[in-house]
């Protein structure tokens, strides 16, 4: 079956690109139509970062929260990331989840002073 049909009667046309066009064997029209099907997918990634400063108008950031999509370069996959740095309460927390399965890839929660001293893996 051909992808080209006569625009008036819908009869399949075997040679649609011949110039000058050969009239349709059924109705005599030279107009042609083809059917095309396209599929597309679009995904958006977003990340939100919030900084909280001291109430009395200080300039230092007391609490920092980052959450949203994160690209893991080693695996080449997108993950969901949540990170909390709370200097006022000496707390550090981070969690990485696989976006497709929802499984926890990495999770860490500890006092901020201990996190800073721990060696990188």
C-alpha cells in the first residue's frame, strides 16, 4: 500500500512525484495527499533552592533547602534530590531518589559539623 492518495477520491497513487502529475485513474484529479504521523515527548526538569537568613537582618544564610531534579553524571540518569543545610540547628540531610522507581539511591542525615569532617567518597 502506498502512502500517497488522490485528494478528491482517496484512491492510492503509485507514482506521486512524476512531473507533470499523472491524473487519478478514477476521478482525473492531480491533487495528492499523504498521511504522516509524528510522535513527540517533552520533559521538564526543575530545581528549587531556598536560603533563609537570620531574623535580625543578618547577612549569613542560616538554613538552605535545595530540592528538585538532579542529573547523575556517572549513571546518566535523572534523580530527585532533597538537601537541607541548617546551620542554626547544626543539621545536614540529603536524599536522592530514582525518578522512575522511587527507590532511595543515597540518604544521609547527620550533624553538620560531622558532615564537614567526613571524607568524600
